[in-house]
């Protein structure tokens, strides 16, 4: 078999193949989006008062008069060359719009994820230590109940509550924009609260399981300090099992920015896609859907690679 017999090569080929297939499905779905809209998408975007000549010329510029297969091939060709089309409303290249708005969305998602991890890891580890071996039944019940309730509250409801309390009632923080450092506080917290509760709950369960493992008992028998047992032996093993969920949460955070951005008038892709949907600017909507989809696929692939690096046994089992 040669090179292909190596487990890492087979793993890479499988992951690359899965990523390419997923990308093809995503791109095809985004292409069909504009064709599944009832009626004439161009007429809907330009408005009922637009001259027929303008509608016809716009359809011709977008290639919508060509056969569907020809349109699809042109669409793929344009994507490969980085051409995402032109906005029907602003007449600006869609790639320029995304380049202008994407950094704000990435900032929000990454900061939200980092805050969620910063909250979840110490809380999850502490709860795992306090509730191991059946100890702290009341603490475990209180923590589990609270984390479940907090975890199921939608991000936008948390955002609205933060705006009302800290923006409107107390006036401590700005409620819109990203011009100052304080403007980041509420959007980032709104994104992080739910994922932090979910991660902390899962990490507590994993910590309880790891603390009962043989290697932890061996470490204790060697008189290793508790701090080292928890942080150097138990935590890395608990994080390995939690990493998959962390990647899914980061993917959800990227998509969750859509509603949070609109609550705080954040100048990112989330507010842009909502305004584009309302304005029926379907070229922009198509492109942003692809950007969000690619982001989720790349994150999931990186999580798979990280899991394989941390626990090569998972890669071998899959092979």
C-alpha cells in the first residue's frame, strides 16, 4: 500500500474527502437558494416599480437567462476565482462587503468562545472535584439545574436582558456599535453565557469520571499534591473528551452572532445578512451563507485533527 497504509495519511484522506464533499453540498445549496425563491428574485430585489429593461439587463448580467447547468458551472468557476457576485442593492462587489464585515463577526465569536472557556474550565473542574465519589449532592443538583437553565436560554434573550439592565436601566454600557472597548462587554457576555454553562456541565462529568480512574489513584498513592493531580493528570484527560463539544459550540457561536449582532447593531456579517434578506439582496445572502458554512466546516475539521493529535487511538479506531 505504501504511503496510503500509514494511519495518519488515511486519516487525512478521509477528513479531506469529507470536507470536500461537505463544501460541494454547501455550495450547491447556496446556488439553488436563488432558484427556489418563489417568483422573480431580481424583480423582488429591484422592486415592483423597476423598469422592465433594468430587470432584464440585471438578469442577463447575473446569467439567470442561461440554462440551469450552465449557471451552476459559471457559479463554481466564479467561486474558484474568488468572485462572489455583485450586490443588487449597493452594486458593490460582495467580496468587498464581506471583507469589511467579517472581522467584526470573527472578533465577537472568538472573544465569546474564549470567555466561555475561561468560565467553564475553572467552574467545571471545581464542581468535578467537589462532587466526586457522590459527595456534595446538593451542590451537584444546584449546579446541574442552574447550568441546564442557563444553557437553554437563547443568546438573543440574554442580549436583550443585558441591554435592559446594564444599558437602559443602569446606563453603564453602550447598547450599540463597537467603537469602544466597553461596547464589546455585553455582546461577548451574551454569546458566552450559554456555551459556558454547557461546557462546564460536561467538563464536570468528565472530571468526575477521570478522578475515579486508576492512573489518578496511582498519582495519589505517590503523594503527588492535589493541585498537580487535578491540573496535570485529570484536566488534560477530561479536556480531550470535552474538545469535540467545544468545537461544536464554537461553530454555534459563529452562527449565533447573527441574532446577537442585530440586538447590539454590531457591524458584522450577522446584521448584514438580516438586512440583505429584508432587502432581498440574494447575492449577498448567498455569499454570507457560504462564509458561515465554510467556517463551521473548517472548525469541525480542526477539532477532528486536534482530537486525533490528543488521542491517536480515536483515529486508529475510526480507520
